[in-house]
């Protein structure tokens, strides 16, 4: 573990990544205003602003398109079936870069003088390989050579992207979040072929772990991996080097207890998605984290470690919510995190 990771103050609250609407400045104002960085004793209860994604703007602002725009010497364009790897940069690549530049400008505007944690999201290598098509229309996942090329290209692109964010927000402690919602399906051979009649074979777990480790290695600071799918492979992610795992808390079952307990005892932090990502009534903040407290008791863990081990988030991205609900959900996460820190029992 690097010194940057060992001294990082975890806990508090943050968002997952995507937000509704298309106003970059208003979104940056929301995520920086809701999560204003370290506060309270030893930083407990702090918030983590993040570089939000606004997929409603169209192709290139979506999760896959934004990350495709970061790739080095690998280009992608939009086809009716999705994003497809091409020979040269085109309109869609330029649009992805333009949207990202707009988001970075807005974030920089609202983080003047900011010092504290700041999260940056990108799609991980396996979800990217499952989503990007080769020229024949099949997923890059079908070609081991293409997967290796994508991993290398993503690593180089992320290195440059993190350097740019650090330049714009020099007081930030950057956290890299890799979004891997397709990871479990990749491991189980559940990604469908172009015909939809078959599935691509499962990828060897050691190969999956190796590629994740290579991408995580580009960042000297903390790395989190997010998946809002069931059966998140906590142990594999921990071995690959993830410092934190972000997940939908409602999808946990008691059969996950052992692997989560092992991860926490090994120092892995949890980003617990306890606040609904879609429209609906929000319970009181203390009620939102009741399940987290129950999990801690079930695992026999020290309640005093809760505030530094668990970061509160929505269950997934907020792109499908209304702007008003998204703001309320993020504020609710911050209040729930304070409740957890103030009353871990």
C-alpha cells in the first residue's frame, strides 16, 4: 500500500458517478456543495466530491463513450448497435473529449482552493471489453489480443486524465473509481454474442485480476471498483489491489458475509449504496444506514471502525432520476454518513 493510500481519510459520503440533465456547471455546483471535503474529528463524516457524468447529453457523455474518449491510439465511433472500435478519431471521439472538457472546466470553477478527496470515474477494462465492438460486430471480449490492447490503452489514457485533473485541482487527493458493472457476467460467461443466441466464454479469473491490477497501477492514490450488479467478486478485487469496493447494499445476502468480513479485516473499504438511485421516498438518515450497522454486528466487527471503513453512496448512478431527486439523494447520503459517524452503535 502506498503512503498516499495509507494516510487517506476514508468514510463520509459520495456519489457513484452519473447525474441527470445536461448542465455541467449546475452539476459541479451540486456535487462540490454537497460534499465539501474533510470535516469533523479526524475527518470523520467528510464528503467526497467527484467529476460527474451527464449521459443525457448524448453519445460521448455516457459512461462507455467518455472512457472510449480517454483511450490512447484506440478510437471508437457510435453504430446503431453501440460503440465500435474504428481506425481513426472521428466525430464521436471529438464529442466525447468536448463533453469531458466542459465537465472539467465546471469542476475546476467550483473547486478553487479546494483541498481534500476528489473522485474520478472511468469504465474498467472488462466492462469496456464487453461493451466495445470489434469491426465484425462482436465484443472486444471475444478477442484476447483486443482485450490486452484495450487494457494498455486504458491505462495510458487514465494516467494522462488523472494528471490533467490533478493540474486543475492541485489540492485534491484523487481517488480513481473503475466502473465494472459487467465484471461478474464476464467471469461467468454471461455476456451475449452479437447474435444474442450464444454467450462469450468466461474469462479466466487470473487474467481478469491481472488486467485490473495493471490499470489500477497507473494511480498512486486510492482506487475503488464499483459494480451495482449482484455477486460482486470482493475477494478478486481485493487481490487485484482495490482499496475500496462500491456496491448496491440491497443486493447483499448473508452468504456474502464471510468474504466481506475478510475484505474489511484486510483493510478494504466499503462504498455502501444504501440510498435509492431512482425516484422514491427517502427514509430518515439513521434508517438508511441501519442495515450497515446490522452487518457490522453480524460480522462481529468493532462499531468504532464503521465511520472510517464505510462511505455512504446512492445504490447506483443517478442519471435516471430528476435533478431535484438527485440533489436530495446526495444530501441524504451526507446526512446518513454523519448519522453513522455520530452513532455507530
